[in-house]
């Protein structure tokens, strides 16, 4: 029971294939209380899939770009628990014009949207929930990342947003460290999620990944990523902050291969 008595807020659940859903499921199995968030047209999907968790849980409306909705969720958790042990930021979005080969064509409105949703919202979550986290002794803020050390095919401005996310995580770790809050990112290998399907041409990266990774990689299995997120939520990593933990079968550690199939 790695997370016994922990109280967690999990964003970004849309389907059972979502990394965030796997995190919520595993966290419940490890003893945590979990509340999910959703918004807009996806709220109904989140509510539906929440019922498939080991223990059905509440879903709160939260558009991470809206301060009023952040305030409302903070107030709900204040009344519900009075404190908070962890927050998962599993939110990313870029307009189609900023993906799939549109790097040079995208204009600032599309780029600004990608940056706000995919990077700045991480800071907004940390700022909003920091008082509740402080009451639990500091707690943990975890975000989902994708390796941004190279320029990936089709990823374009989302890749730049992930680079910005990594910078945000370091500065947030610095500023929340004084209250004991740990801030980390988990850089997952490519998975067949709804978010991945929204990136035109993403399969060029994901299809080759299992052959690059020394440990292999199952693009349909998000549990290895969820396990690391739950470990970061736990009390077993008390001195880890400002870190990017790569969960990708080791692909980041080796050079590209000319092989594309076994």
C-alpha cells in the first residue's frame, strides 16, 4: 500500500488508455483517495471512465487555463480533505496547425495556445494547489513529459512546449521546495493514447520505438509509466525534485538504429 491515506488530484483522464487513468487506478490499488478532473466535451467521457476505476470517484470540472475553475477546485478540495498530497498534470494540447509538419507555418495564436495549455498550466496548477500541498507536509506535483532533447518528426510546437514544460518544472521545484513540495516530470515513451492519435504522423516515431528500446516497449501498456508516477507521489523518494524520470524502455540512452522491424 505505497500510497495509503494519500489524497491525489488527477487531471487528463479521457479513456482507459490514458496514462492518467492508469495512474488513478494504480493509486487507488495502492491505498490513495483520488479525485479526477475533466472539462468541456470531454467531461462526460471522464465521468464515464471514472466509473471503471476500482472505486468510482468524483470528477470535478477544470479547464487548466481558467483561474476561476482552478479556484473552484481548490475550494472543493479544501472542504473535502483540507489538504492534498499530490497533483498529476496530464494535460497537453496544440492546434493542428502547430503539429504534423506545421512548424514553420504555425502563427503565434496557435503557438501561444500550445504553450499555455501544455506548459504554463503546470505552473498554474502548482501555484493554485501549493497551500493545500503545504498542509500535508509538502506533497508532490508530477507532470507528464516526452523527451524534448531532439526534434521529433511531426511533434513540432508540442516539442517546443515540452521543452518549456521542463524549464517550468525546474523553476517550480525551486520555488515550492521551501514548503517541502517535490516537483518532477515523467518522460514516457510513446503510447497509443487519444492524445497521441491527435498528432498527424506520430506513428513514425512510435512504430520504431520498440526496436530502439533495449528493454523493448509496449505502446499499448501505460502501467510502467503509472508505476513511476505513483512512486513519485509516495514517501519513498523524499529528496527527488526538479527531475525528469524517463520511462521509455531505455530508448533515450541509445543511438538510432537503421532497423525498423525485428
